[in-house]
C-alpha cells in the first residue's frame, strides 16, 4: 500500500497503480522490491588510484598534442623561410645580379639545398631543407619561386 498526503492532515491510500505519479517516478508496483546498491568499501579501495591513472594519461595525451602542434607550426615557419629565400634568389637571378644572388642565398635556412633552373625566359628557384623531429621523423620542406628574366 502507498499512502499519499493530498492535504495536510488528510491521507489517501490505495494501490500503486492508482497513482499516476508512481508510474512517472517508476516506483515499484506491488510485489516488487526496490533494491538500492551501495558500493562497498572494498570496491572503493580498489578504484582509489583510477583518478591518478586517468589524470596521468590525460596529461600525457595533452602534452603529445601540444608537441605535435608546435612541430607543425615549426614546419610552416621553415616553409615560409624557404619560400622567401627562393623569391629573393629568383629576383636577383632574373636581374642577372650575382652579388645580390649570393647575399640572398645567405637568407636560406642552414643546411638548405638551392637549385636554380634558367629555362627560356624564366628563372625557377627551389630551396629545400630537411626538418627532423629528433631521431623519429625527418620531413623535407621546400619552397620555390618563378620569375621572368629581365631584358637588359
């Protein structure tokens, strides 16, 4: 039996199915028992270190993502440096200015390979450099520029 107080001092009793609120709250019907499970102390002690392990894995994952993003930004910076050096060298070569070309080669990243190809009326310069991530990964980054030859 379920008793419900409708008004102070007045009670109504009946079966659980007589009360629509009992169905909405998913209360047990007659003949069913309500079982509440409470964690035992042993279960709590077994799982006490789980937060530490999850935190350690989370911090490690966040650090790895940050390192990969930093390396990606470094690759973009090296690519921009290669493209700028290639444009400067291509302008100097298109003018036929050897001293300016030598000076522009100094703006290339250290260890860069520079190739100048003068075909027809154009000068194509490619500057490439290997960028490594420790001993794990090595990626070749390059930038190129094309300039028309100036007629003198």
